[in-house]
């Protein structure tokens, strides 16, 4: 990850915490911010990306890419599959 790219890991905090973190990354000079989440936090990641794109940085940011996947977590014998998402927000060229 370069200085031009930020990363937000979505977890249990409120959506607005992640929105603020994303906006701050862009204001500090990041050209791309990757919002990552898994499991139940996926809906928060989608909400974060949409709020940033439509309310805070309107006409400045686009969704460049969305990657969905799944990964196996847990100890052997208690393993389960968890869905993951990566949403890449990219600053528009002016």
C-alpha cells in the first residue's frame, strides 16, 4: 500500500466513525481508499462507501472496484466460512 492509498477496516463501531475516517484519508492526500469488511460488517462497509460518495465528497469520489470473496476462519474442527468485501473509492481526476 502506497502513501496514495488508505485502508479502512470496518468492524463494530458506528458507520459515521468509518465515514469520518474515510473522508480524513482523502483530505490527507490519498487518491484511493479501500474499505474492507467481513461477515455482519459488510452492510456497514456498503453504507460507509455510499455516505462518503453521496453526502460528503459528492462529485469528487467514485467507486472504482468492488471485490467479494469468502475466507475460512476458526480453529481446526470449528472452521466456518465468512464472506468478505473490499470497496475501492477513488478520487476523480480534475
